[in-house]
C-alpha cells in the first residue's frame, strides 16, 4: 500500500452538505416513479446503464484501475471508462479516488471517512452528507490524487461530472421519454449507489475474514453478487493492488473476468495479482480505541480520574 501523509483526526462535529443531501433525496424521489413508468425498453435501459456505470465505471475504472492501478489500459480506454464511472453520479474521479485511498490508509480508524464503527447508516450513506475538512476542501484532497490531478482530461471529467448526467438525461428523454429517464437515471443511480454503499457498510460488518487485516473488512457473497466482485472486500484490503478480488474458486468476481477478457484483446496489461504477505494495518492501542469510542458517540471526553465533576 502507498504511504500517505497523516491527516488530522476529524472533529466529532457534523456539518451538513446541503447540496449533496438534496441531490441524494432528489434522485431517490425520482426513483419512486419507477413502478408507474415501467416498460420493457426502460428496464433494458436500466440494465444497460447499471452495467456500464456500476460495473465498468465504478468497480473496474474508478476502483481497480484509477484508485489502485491494478492493471493498465490505453489512455483512450482509461478516459472512456472514467466517463462511465462519472455517469454513476458518485462524484468525479478525483474526489472518489482520494476518498477511497484515505479509506484504505485508515480503514476503521478515526480518519476513515465511512467506517461502520460509527454505525451502519453512517457507513452506508450519512458520511456522504457530512462536510469533511480534508476531502471536501477545494485543494487539500488533491494530495491523495497527484497522479490524476496532473492529467487535464481527468480534471475536465471531474469538473463536468454533473453536466454529463444532465446531458445523458436529455438524450434518454429524446429517445424514450420520461420512462427512460426515470429508469435510466433515477432508478439506475439509486440502485448502483446502494450497491456501492453496501461495500462500505455491509462488507465491513458481515461475512468472513480470510486474512488478518486489523480492521473490519469482510468477504460477503451477496455484496459480491450485487457489486460484480467488490464484496470480496477482506481479500481486497489484504491485497489492495490485486486486480482479482475473488481469490478462492467459489469467490466469483465478474470484474476480474472482464479484465482478463480485456487482456485477451490486448487492452489490459500489467495485471497485478496477490504477492507476498497480506497488507495489515497496525493494531489500535487501547488509547486509540478510547478516542474512537468517544467520537462514535460524540460525547465529550470523560473527566480525569480523581478530578471532581
Ligand atoms: Zn473497505
Ligand atoms: Zn479499494
């Protein structure tokens, strides 16, 4: 794992990001219209775009390619796949990758943006609504993504990621009316979001640990099905730069199968696989656990022994 500079432990306060909160509510409310606007063509659009944005965009591109550089593709393909990820409306590639690199560096520590040690719903969605002093700073977060920040195409995709989805919505409306917009944007985004979010919540709570990684990551079969292999999350924390996340014969990993198919076409090269000992974070000291518990419950530090309250 790459060594990252230390960052200050976030203060146990909650500053709501209104734009993100309203955006997440808006997309969920739009998804409620799915039963009333169902058509088989709209369902086809849903399936197509959830594969394009969820599997190829988020899992294969944002996660395994950009965050961990577990394989290489030609630049034209890297940009195309990054655009697919951007259409998942999970933020642009720079912020997404920075957030995930911080998660790996501090998994289930106080600095982790989305540890379920703060509760299931914090890890699943509430962390997205809270302002983070580093990751939401206009420039500070870029120290985690210098490799992407220097690339003008990635900067452009980052800046325009909302507009790209607006343009896709207009195109779907022109081709198939509201039915295609509801299923191709609102229902599809809601579905892909919750699948991605389950990796942060469920796959850090339920499942088995093949490797001792000193944090809560788990291998979870049903999250792996919903996320095209991302649910083999304990394997992934043990070997973050491996392109394969499923490591046992029964740990099916569709994304790795796609990477291997891309290799046959000559598109994917320098595919990295597990090597050496698994990555392991240092175990937390009792003092660190105590600090963690205070942050979790957002209570002030207990009075020192012997000091009258
Ligand atoms: Zn994790
Ligand atoms: Zn990762």
